[in-house]
C-alpha cells in the first residue's frame, strides 16, 4: 500500500543491540520511519500492526532462522509484496546467499554493515517501491475507468484468449468472469452459425484493422443480440502487440428503432399509394428536396435521378400557382 508521507516505513529485525540501534540512527536522518524488533515473534507482531514497506532482517535470530522467516513473510498473501533485505554473517558462502535470495529476499548485506552501503541498498529498494506504487495507482485508475464504462470491455492476449472483462460485458452476455477468463476463440458468446463472420472480423482485429464492426453475440441463456465492436491494441516499446482491447455496445435498442422507423416509412408509402397523396421535404440551406415515391408517381417522374431541386419545381406547378406556393414555403421557413 502506498504511503502518504514522502518516505517509507522500515522494520529492522536483529538481536544485536548495536546493529538494532545503529540502523534507525542512520536511516531516520533521511526521513524514514524506522521500527525495530529483536525476535521473529516481535517481527510478526510489528508486521501486522504497521505493515512496513521494507524489512531489514538478520539471518540469525534467537527464535527462528532469518531465511525461514523471510520465506514465511513472502508466502503470506498479506505481506508477499513486502521487500526484504537480509543481513548475513561475515563468512557466508555464495550458495547460502543464493538460498536466501531464493527464499524471497530482495537484497543482501554482509556484516560489518557500512553506513553508505546500507543507505544505498535502502534507497534502491525505495525507488523500486515507489515505481511499484505508481504502477499500482495507474492500474487502479485504469481498472476504475473500465469498471465505470456503460459499454462492455474485454481484454485479450495476442492469441485472442480472454484476460479481463468488465461488469457491463458480463451483464450484457450473462456469463461470469470464470466462464470467460482463459477462454479462447471461439468464445462462448459467439453463436455457432455466426463463427465464420465473427472469425473474419476477429482476424482483422488481430491484424490491427480497427474500424468498428457490427456482429451478433449470444447470451448465456441462448438469446441473441446485435453489438457494435470497437477494437484496439496495446504495443510495447519494441512495437510488438502485447494486448488487444475491445469495447462492445449492445445496439438492440438502436436496431429496434431503425426497424420501427423503416416499418413506419413503409406504412406511410403504402398509405400514400392508396390515397394518391405524396409528401416532400425541403432543406432551405442546401436548396435540396426529398420526395416520397408517390410524389414521383403523381407527377409521372422517374425516381432514379431524385427529387427536383426547389427552383426546378416550377416545371410541375402551374405558373399562376407558383408565387402562392413560393410564398407559403418562404413563410414556413421563416416561422421555423
């Protein structure tokens, strides 16, 4: 967890009184908060009470081997990200140092401890911790943005395997994270009869063709629904793709609206055909008109070229009526 103060909290664990009193004196000058413990038991208590960022741990303690305690700390889910510097005896073989590092230690200091070396080791770990905290903050911000999206969001690896899906997408499809994470194509929300179309779009996506495209997805209960997929990718410093992302919008309502509008237009066409009534629209900015099919039928004109421009409609309106017609249109435009 990131601290709000500038410097970090350090726990020094050693049964040597000189070392235990010297470490705080050296590090507190640089603004670190330094706690102390002389036994493994006291170390555990301080860990739970203060959750330090760094533990400087002596290999030799009266109640436990420091390397065993290091392994214990690193295996605890609450403290696995706690950094540890081990203090070894003067005569420590390279194999023993390797054992300690394999136990989870981040660094090693061999006695006698030099002030400059201690400060340099702690400073190096401090930089690492702050970088990790920045990364955690960035990930938390990204996770918060993704979670707050109204549209679905999915993250895939370079093989198209699901790494993440936000709650909006889970709600949209009815699948759980357990259903999706780790699944590769064909994904469970792909209808079998749509595999070919989806696979084609999916392959374009993997190649970096990021134009949004419409697909049909399937819910866990079998219901189908139309979606608009907006793909993207994340590349590393070497310009190699690391992740693929996609936003998924359920466009069921949009499609229903389009269908209703289409049905209304068709009903209007049929009604006008029966009643021998046409209608038209005029845009005073572009001076362009739009006619219904019955307008063309009434005037015996071919609908292929489109409606007549406004001024050319003089050809189909009786000369004695044009001024009255034009005045009515002008007034309608003026009145809005």
